[in-house]
C-alpha cells in the first residue's frame, strides 16, 4: 500500500495537482454525458418489441383464418365432387333439378324419380352444405386479409429504426470516449480504490460495449420480411375473397367447370395467405427474441449510470 501511495505521489508531482484534478474532472463529465446519451435506449427497444408482440398475435390469427379457409375450401371440393357424382346418377332419370321433379305427373314421378328420393334429398343437402362452406371460406379469407393489412401497417412502422440506430451509435461513441478517459486516469495514477470514477468507468465499459447497431439492422431486415409476407398474403386473401364469392354465385354454379376452377383458385389463394401469415409470424417471433436480448443489454448499461 505504501508503494501505491508513493507512485501516486510521484505521478502527482510529475503531472501537477491541477493536471490530476483536470483529468478526474474530465472523466466525471464524460461519465455524466455518457449516462445522458445512453439513457432511454431500452425504452425505444421495448416499443419495437411490443409492436412485434402484437403483430405476432395478429399474424397468428391470420394463420388460423387462412388455414381454416383452406380446410373449408378442401371440404367444399369434396362435397362438390359428391354432388357431381349424384347429379350424374340422377340426370339419366331427369331428377336432378327440383323444378323438373315438381313439374312431373304422378306417373312420371313414381316411375322415374320415386326410387331416387333418398339421393334427391341427399343432393339438396349437399348443395346447401357446399354453399355454406363457400360462404365460410369467403368469410375466413376476409378475416385473413384484415390481419395481413394490420400486420403490414405495424411492420411498416417498425421497419424504419433510424432513430434507434443513431441513439445506439451516439451511446457507443460516448462509451469510446470513456475508454479514452480511463487511459488518461491510468496515466495520472488514478485507481478504483482512490477515486470512484475509475470504477464507474470500468463498470460502464463492461456493461455498455454489448450494444450493437448490427442488431438494429437485423430488426429492420426481419421487418421487411414481415412486410413482404403480409403484402403477398393480403393480396392472396383479397383475390381469394373475390374468387370464392364468385364461385358460389348462382350465375356460375351451373357452369360446373368454371365453378370448379374458381374453387381451386380460391383454395390456392387461401394456402398462399396461410403461408404468408406463417412466415410473418416466424419473423415476428424472432424479432421479439432479439429485442429481448437487446433490452437486457440496454438496461444493464443504463443501470451503471443510475448507481
């Protein structure tokens, strides 16, 4: 300990008391400024995280809605296939159309359609079921489209983090200045036991160097993927709604091939919408995970200056 005081005394005499005091003062000011500059970063990252959490929930709902629309659409296709088979079976007896049946004489009915009453009843039920499934698919696609629009809006807000980038760069520069001040303190012989500023700077250097602008770039890139997936999924959902509604329209229903093609297109659009929601959800989850790490780093840095 005596040796330490001797060294300090020699250095103080070499540099002078005024120079020694100036170095300590400059270090204290640099520490104070760094505290101000690095303050609030965690709150900014939390805003990004909260938006991504909400977006995760929204796109998850979109995935369910799109998946539901696809499942309903597939069920409709299966029902339509049953309808087609029944219609082929009944067409030979002229019992496919309800109006035809009602216009038959008793003799025509008993001789022609009586044996097919069960099939006629089943056909009516299947036609009603097909129409209901088509309406459900249209509604689910509309819901999926709404989630894609909401997701696109939120990811569009989050995709530009230039303010956060500048804030972290400013904090990093302030920490680099502290590193220079530490070297000056070492030159004049200030140690953590003699003056607390040296220990505070060491603590700041240990806890604030982890803040990385590259992490903000990762957030922006992932938000671009969310935005792109939402736009693609939203477009597919909108097209799917129009196609699904057209497929069950009275004017189209009699044209079996056209209705079949429209149903297939609507199902494909439901699939694209579902994939888009799934991709957006995945990237939103990764953003939440990344921001959680960044928030921890920023809070540890801010706590140093709050001591």
